[in-house]
C-alpha cells in the first residue's frame, strides 16, 4: 500500500450505504500533496477546506483519520462515515 516512490497517485472507489465515493490522492515522499473526492454522496457543503487540511499530512490511515475526526464528515460526505472515507482512501 505504501510506496517508496517519490511521487504516486492512488485512485480508489468504494460503494457504501451512503453512496459511491472515489478518492484520488497524490502523494510525494509519503506526504499528501493533493486529494480529490468524487461520488454520488449527498454533501451539504464544499470539500475545499478538507482538501486543504489533508495537504501536507503523512499518508497513513491514522493521520488522515485524525483530520477527518476534526471535520464535519456528515456534512461533507452525507451518509458516508469517517471510517468509510479512510477505508476508501487506503483500500482497507
């Protein structure tokens, strides 16, 4: 799952009860440089702030989960939980 390459892009898609979620995560030297979320989940607010907060975070489930824990996941991803977002990103 974790690559030693200098730069990678991970694309993951999962189907949850709350909808489909696709995460495209760009990583350089083990750190998230960009992330884009797509899907048919019912977001009531924009994802831009979360994307900015994830940039610079180490690409490890615990670190990403910490950012999600401090975010209004229900508003951002509708019925998709923080655990499900993490599972999608890391293909857990």
